C-alpha cells in the first residue's frame, strides 16, 4: 500500500502553496518573540514591526486559559532604534525539501509556512495518487488563503515532486500499482537503489543541493486494528511507510545536503505510552522512528547534518481522522495537559524552524515535545480518581 502523507498520529501530509498569479515576495529573516496580553502567543514580527518580550505575570490555576493563535511573521533583526528585539531565525538562502505534503491543513504545511516566513526556498514531495488534485488546487489558487504569510505575501512552492516512499525500485512496484492511472501518469515517482532516490537525483539536477530535509510521512493500513490483531503484512507496512522511509530519505538526500544542514521528522507519544486505538503497528513505527533519529551520529559524521524529531500532540488533520477518534484525543489533551489550550499546527511549524536554524546548531538526535506538556502527565486530571 502506498504511503499516505502524514505527520504524527498519523498526521496529514501538508501542502505547500503557490499563488494563482505566480507572484511571491520573499520574506526577510524572522525573529522569535513572545507577546503576552492576557494570552500566550508566539510571533514572528514583520520587517515593519517591532517584536518585544513583555513581562509575564503568572498565577497557578486549574481553570482553562484562553490562548490566542500563533502568528508567524517575517521580520528583520533590528528594531526602529537599531537594537535587536529577539533572536533571529534566518533561513534566507536555505532550500528545504518537505516530503509528505498533499493538502493545506497538517503539520507539514505549517512547517513549510514557518520556513517560508523565515526566508527559505520550499520544495515538496507529494504522494503520487494525491499529486494531481494537489497541483490542480495550487494552480487554481484554492490554497492562496492558506498560503498567505504574515507579511501579506504568499508562500511559494518552487517545485512539487511526485514521491512514494514505499517502493524503492521500479521492480518493487506491483503490476496493479504500476498500471494504475493515478501512477502511470507521473514520471520519476519511485525511489531508485543503490544510488539516490529518483527524486533526490531530480532535486540534485534541478537545484544542486538542499539544506533542510523534512519527513512528514506515515501510513498504517491496519491502524484501526488492535496490535494483537494486526497481520505481519500490515505491521511491516506501517514500519516501511512510517519509519524506514525516513532512513531511506536520509540515505539518499544527505549526499546532496550542504554541511551544517538539518533534518526533521514527526512522531507521536504513542511511541512510548499506550494509546488504545492507535494500532496496526503505528506505535511501533513511531518508536522505530525515534530510535532511528539516533542516526544523527552517522549523518553528523558523514555530512555534518543534524537529525531531530518533533513529538507533536494530536491535530485534527484529514489523515489523522483515519484512526477514528482524533477528536477525543484532542479533547483529552486539552483537559489533561499542563497548558490547557488548543495545540496549533503553527506551534509545531515554529519549533521546526528553530530546530533547522543556526540557533539550534548543537541540537541533534533529540525528540522535542510540542504537545502542551501532555507527555509529562502520569495521571489524567479529568478522570474519577481525582474527583472530589
């Protein structure tokens, strides 16, 4: 079964943007700051604005807090007085390849937008069966509003590459898939061994090199089945699509990544905690993905490439709805996480922008939690155990 774009639970592969007019304005560097006015909000301020860190007054309470949405803005590194108002996240001159974008509502999409706001050039790999719909939506401007950056410009997708991370060689592709009209119309869509992925070769031929690699791919054909009812085929398919695909991408892209580059993948807390209903081997696949993040040693020694993964909280993306209870997971997280607020895709995007930036130059091999602190909890606060 072909890989479904996703990140996290499996979270949807997210789509990059091109304006229908084709006009895009490159943003300047970004600055990360915090502005709190009775709400909590992470911002990148535009070049014509000032980002400031205002004093925080906090009190401990158990009642839910209302948090404003996260805003990503392009901005220069200085205020009107010429003094830097925050730490610059500057990805200008960097090129990112994001594998697993097929729509505009998941973590991959948010990561692409954060990179673009910081000045990066965006390339994406899209699952072949979703490619036609995705590219058509881009051409028609259906994603224009989703593509809009804080400075008013539209995120530009320089190029969309057909990609399927399950089949590594043409010989691996079953006849029924090879002749499927959704595949037969796309060229260079499989991975090729023993050299580079065909897509990596295409990227190298088109652009020479990249600086950032993002893995936002996950699929478990039997995700709705309990683990003990999962077939060997279904289990191995989840591992192949959701974790080995990351190793394969690194294997083929690291040789065309500039020294000092960085890679990001997306994982989920089911890798280390029991999440009933997240079956089909997906929890095992995410555990493998986190373990494989330690290939940062090899990537670091071979290409001076940093490798990290973000453990993101639940998001109601299209792909995540495949498990059937994502809304309940979102409600559970809201009720029990230390930060009692909605988790926004932009918060994961902002974290990814930090991790691939020079500000995180000493961070590699790490699992970074972006889940409002849910991973720290050992007892549900909304259960009867704590009821008075």
